[in-house]
C-alpha cells in the first residue's frame, strides 16, 4: 500500500470536522502561549487520550501548564490490508491536571464480510475519556508523572460482535499510567519511558464488544512504550499492548508498533508507525501502517 493512500485518508478524515489543522502555521510556535516544552503533550492514541498510537501516557494533551488550558484535534488511519481503522477525535486539558477526550472509531472489514457473508462491512465505536494527573511531573520531579484514566466505550454496531459471542455492547476501561522523560538517558539523548496497567474486558479495544463466552470478567493487562528523542522535533520508539482473549470463536493477539513522531511546532504533530496486530477476527498476520495527524491550540 502506497503512503499516498494513507495521506489521502488523513486529509479526508480532517475534512469532516477537523479541517482547522490544515491551516496551522508550521513556522511559528509563538502563536500558542502555552508553557510546556515541545512534544511533552504526546500525540493522540486511537482511543483519544494523550499518548502514543495504541498505548496511553500519563501526560495530558496540549501544552497548557498550571493556570493554562490546552486542546487538540486529531485524525488517525490504520490499514492492515484486511482491515482499515479510521479515527477522529479531540481533547481538552485544564491546568495540566485534567484531560477530557472524545474519539469516534470506524473499522471497515470488507474481507471478513466477504468470507462470512455478513450484512455489514463496518463497525463503529464512540469513546469518552477522562484522565487526571495525580502525582509527579514528566521532567521536573524524581518520580514519574502518574495519571489515572477512565475510558467509557460504546459499540454502535453490535450485530457482528454479538454473533461471535461478545456479551455487552459497552464497557469502561481504567488506566493507571506512569511516564518519565530521562534527560540524556540514552547516549546523551532524552529517553522516554512509559508503562500502563489497563483494567478491561474489551475485545479488540471494544470494536468486537466486551466480554465473551470464555471470559466475561475484567482483568489487568500491561502496556509499555519507550522512545528516544533524536532532537527536539523527532521521536522514535516502540509500543506493546497485551490483549485479552475472551472469545472462543476468534483469537486475539497482543499488539505492537514501531513509530516515528515528528513535532515541527507546538501547532502540529505527525506520527507514522509500522503495526503488528497478529490475528484479528480469523485473519492472521495483520501487519500494516498507521498514520496520525494532530493539531494543537
């Protein structure tokens, strides 16, 4: 799949409500009077909260510090060949203490529809989240920045998830996250370390419902990510997310990414990644590419 297709998809997503990002001035940081350092707001995950692509971080979105507010809007696109995931969303943060976010996901599954003669070719989900910074700071305290987040998810197309054994069309994830930037921690480059514990029973983040015939209870699952800041604007790293296995009909593998983040100014962030999702709803070896564009104001 050529990269031009991904760029076109991102532009299309923004044209349906987040078009303001196309007008951002790439040459000026001074138009944003926010105090936090470049890239310290992270990017937007596919579930809307600040972080990487698939793993949240303890940082809050935007660049607002104490006595300041911040907000972002984003669009993301994932293509593994058999599946395509489109996400649009936005978040606001208050005094670097509280973050509220919203994300709308659409998973297109043409290959699955053809294989099983399904009556629909997509599944949508809506996610409303809140995150609170409870301790520490990303840079300025010896202890990591620690946040607690809640993500309420509502599956809007439950026909397929219900048919494969999912028990519910909605659920709530709880995240406990610690993030630390170690200055000069990797060959004189700044090292970003992040760990998250997720309390969940969501199948494929909730796109295949919640709970199942094998297991309907929530469990605590680890997620980690790490990156190296090559300079102020470029971040390279990797993510790992453990997944539950609640359904007899379909296996759910853990997710992994290798990413590159570009933060040219405080106005905009671009993240590209190679993704390995393993087996997804009977289709094995689901690898592909991820692209996300975020605008801050």
